C-alpha cells in the first residue's frame, strides 16, 4: 500500500513524488515514457534552451564578434553535432531525475497509468493500491481545424527540435512563446522565418508595451510577422509546405511549425470512469488541488492556469506538503514567466492592460538597458525594465523586463513581490555596479520620477 501514487514524471510529478518521500510517505511515480522529466525535460524547455544557446553562439560568431574586435572567418554550422549536444544535455538530466527518485526511495513504475477505482492505479497487469493519487500527466500540442499536421513538413515543436537540415523558409503558426523561441533558433541558423498570428499582436498575455518593443527587435533580426491572420489551411504538397489564411494570405515554405497552444493530456487515464469533474479540457480542483473525488489530486498543465514547469513544481510541492502536514500553498501572484528569445522577456505580476481593466490605480517606472554601463560593455542594449506600483501604497504590482539576462533579473522582483515590497524598497537596496541589475533599481526609482542615469 502506497501513501501516494503520482501519475506522470514531469516537473510537477517527480517533484511532488520526491517532496512526499522527504516527508516520510511511501510513494510510487508512474511514467509511460522510458525517460523521465516529462515534456519539459525531454522535448520542451531543456532541449529548446540548448538549441537557443547553440544557435545564438553560431549567429554571434558569424555576425557579432567583430564588434568586440574579434575577427572570425570560415564559420561553419555542424548541425548534427549541435543536435547531439542537445540530446546529451537532455539524456544527462533525465538520468539525473531517475537518480533523484531512487535516492529518495520513490518507486518508479514504467507504463501507462489508469485510475481503476478509489485508491487504485492500473499499470499494465499491476494494480497499485494507495491512499492518494496525483494526476500530473502534462500536456500535448493542440491544433485547429484545417491544420493537416503530418509531423514532417507540417510539424509540432517536438519535430522542430530535430530538423536534420536548416529550413530555407520556416512558417510559424502562432506568435507565442514556443513559436518565437523555435523561430529564433532556426532564424539564427539561417532560415527565413515568417510568423502568422491570429491576434493583432505577439505574445498574448505579455505586457503590450513590452511585446511591441520585442516585435521591433525581432523584425530587426529578420523575423517577418503577419498579424491578425486566421489560418484556414496548413498542409504539405510534396516538398512544399503551404499556409493560407482567411484574408487570402498565402505563404509557401519548406517547413511549417504549428505552435498554437497546448492541451491537457488525459489519454487512457480513466477520468470519466472515475467521475472526475472537468471543464474546458481541464480538471477542476479546489484551492488545495483536490478534485471532486476523495483522495484524487491534480496539478500542472492538467488544471487551469499558466502552463509553466515551475508552476507545476510548486503545485506538486504544495500537494505533497498538504497530504503530509495539512498545509500547502502556492502564491500565484508571484510566479514568473520567461521567453528565452534574444533578448529575453521576463515578467511577474500584473501588466498594464490588466491593471487598467481592473481599475487599479498605478504608477510606472521604466529604464532602458541603453543607459546601463554593463549592457553597453556587453553590446546588449536592447530593451528595458518596467516596474508597476500601486499609486497609494507603492506596493509592486508587476515587473516586466525585455533585455539581456531578463530571466535571471526577474528573480529579484519575484522575491520583492513575495514579501509585498514597494518600489521604494527595490530602489533603496544597494545594487552592485556595474551590473545589469542596476536597470531594475533605476526603473524602481523611475516610479517616483527620480531615476539617476536618465
């Protein structure tokens, strides 16, 4: 008899399993894939970041090093080696997860998990008896009508991580995080990249001012954008991939990446038979991640909210702690989001559009990387930091960063918001010079109209 059986070994699932084991529970983790880590580690976050790093270095060697007085000639792409490096990174980390489960005495069960009844998970011929079941099965790419995905010419992000040759023309359907990141990879390696987006903007959910500034930078990098376009057809015709929109736009390329979102993965799980309530393709849970079925919990991409690995991790920790101690909590107001383009885009809290919609009075301070000494020395001057604070209390409501190392810089702001800090608090903290973090301080000072270096 297990205390907890976790179905899914992605970031949410394996973290929940490890934390529960640390708290003294007997735990099993069920995963149908041979490699652990879920979509994020196997075919998502990690491999895409490996390729983003490698492709950007290649682009820098060809086009950026001369600015630093470094002359390089004969730069060539060895795509095979680049892909193998990516695979090595992934393999090393998946093996690491396997080791962590073993170290914490979590029993790994390989196979497709199905809820067979109260406190029962069926895996092949074996039935795992348990007190609690946690659904952490993640998500898969979703498609719209008219998209004839053949996983070759018209493909998903999984296939786009493994193109054997650089596309001459990559058409990306979807101007969100996945589309822009993988579009950047192949663009830096030499492909023409065209992004087709249904909305009249890129990066839905991102602060509009930041998203607009990012689009201008991406256009300078060579990306082509077709906004406000409803795709009616995406199909392959021999060696040509064709995309057509409702307005009559017709694009031909040799690859199409469909990146229009993801949906929760429940295939073979037995949710309906178990009586689990779902709405809009997600499991309905309460504030403690409990479903309507006693002893059954759900986290991550399976429930409403942002589809972020670190969100799932925190939810997994919270469930494990709630089961073991009666208390577990996630602060959704302080969960960062990052886009790993170049420059990076990072945010936490509310954006300007959300504040206006909710009628929240606010002040904002912005500061450009152009005015920062470290950014200039690195030749990384695109972008800015934007701090939004409540007009009356000065409490930080949101921070949005477009610029170098934005994904690392946002951490300071997450901590500030977790402890209900004011923009004055950030402004008064001594930031080392010369560092990129000084842009955060200057933006906080700018909330009160007293930035020093502008």
